[in-house]
């Protein structure tokens, strides 16, 4: 009986569905709606799943952006940022790169090299003038001989130096004329330095000195003409960035405190632009470090502390001035001095051993 009831219920359900379908069809419903009435509804993914896909997409885009930026940075630092592609100046269209600048600067001896690093404009201007002279030599048809591989290792002039030398020979081949009046005037002005020698004896030497001075003036005038007519562009921003920080010096207040310290004081009156002064710096630094508890060692830049320089009548630099523990000047030395002599003098004026 139960089976018959189930069959009857099933038949009844099918009959109802057919009647409903006929009714919908008679009312004008599209066949798709009739057929889809018994279809299962599509499953809509949860919002959390949609958000997850969006997050993964954002992360992927961020990773791609980082990779692109890293590539751009690598291209800049490894290619555009290389010193050979960073230009400091353009001379009639010819570039002077940072790499060239550093290579030429490395040939300069210390401490001049450190001084030029602090004032790179001066050194770059020298490279500009050198480039102009070489360009002029090429314009006049001069060329350097081709060197063989056997000559490559020899200590010989570079092709640029050869061109400059050849241009100087061509341009200033004949020594400038010097009159007898000029020779006599020079002799009269510097007679006290002639060791009592008569004019006739020293005249050839005086003439040579005056000729060299005249040639130097003519060369400077020639180079100035090249510079004035040239198209020179300098990257000032890059030049400022590569400039080294100047060495620090002590102030007038530091000087005042040192004299009141009750210890012997050594003051080096000098300047950062003075080669012998710069040669003294490492020595003074050693003395200051080793005897810090027993003496005071100061470096005064005469251009920053002009009043102090005038007060102590500094005429030449470097001038080393020694003060006893009471702050009284007891000794001074003109020019550079070795470490042993400095230490000995400090001990002599009251520095303990």
C-alpha cells in the first residue's frame, strides 16, 4: 500500500507540473522560463572569496611595480650613474666626465689632491683649458705619432701632451725680444740679490728670466682668448655634490679657552689653501692626540680668524706660536716643523713628560 501511495503521489506531482507548465505557456511565458523552472540556481561565490581574489591581484601588481622600479634603479646606478656617463663639463661639445676628472685628480700628489677635492672648480677649469689647447692643436692640423706596442709601456708623453708641446713650438717658436733697458731695469731692482756681480756678467741670465716671463704672459693671453671664444658648460650641481668637506679649524673662542687652560699651547696659524700648512696637519693631529692631557694644540685659519692673525702679527704661513702655561708667547717658528722638534719645544716650555 505504501508503494502505491508513493506512486500516486509521484504521478500527482507530475500532473501538477504539467498543468502549471501549460498554464505558463498559455500566459505567454518564454520556453526558456518554462524549461528553467526546474533548473538549479547558479552558485554565487561568497564575498570573502571575491575579496581574496582582489587582494591577490593587488599583491601581484605591487610585486610587478617593485620589480620595474628595481630595474629602473639598477639601470640608473649601473649605467647612467656610472662615472663615465656623468658629465661635469662640455667644451665646444666635447664632454669631460666624472671618471676623467677622478683619473686626472689621482695623478696629483697629496696634500694638493685633498685640497683640489675641496675646491674641484679650480681643477676642472684646468681640464677645460687643457681641452681647449688640444682642440686648437687639432684645428691647426697637428697630430701625435702612433705608438707601437713596444713603446706603450715606456714612460713617454701622452698623445695629448705631445699635441700641446707641438702647438707651443709652433705658436711660440721664437723667444720674445727683450731690450737692454728692460735688462738694466731688472738689474737695478734686484741688485742686492746679485751678490755684487756686474751687469755684464748677469745680463744673459736676466734676459732668459725675462723671456720666460714674457712667454708665460703670452701663453696665458693665448689661452684666455681660447676660453673667451669657447662654448663651455659646467654642471655646477654635480660639481657641488662631489666637493669634499674642508678640514675643520679652531675658533677664536677655542684659542681663548686654551690659553686659560693652564697648559702649554701650540697654535698653528695657517690656512686650508696652503700646501705646507696641510702637510703639517697630520703631525699636529698626532701631537694633539698623544699629549691631549698635557698640552693644547690648535689650528687657526688666518682667513677665518683675521683679527687673531693681525693681533699676533702673522706675516707668513704656517707660523707655529708656542705659549707657556700662563698664556704668554715664548717662541715661534716660521714654516713647517717636524714632530720631534715640536714635542721637544712643548716639553721645554712646561709640558710634562
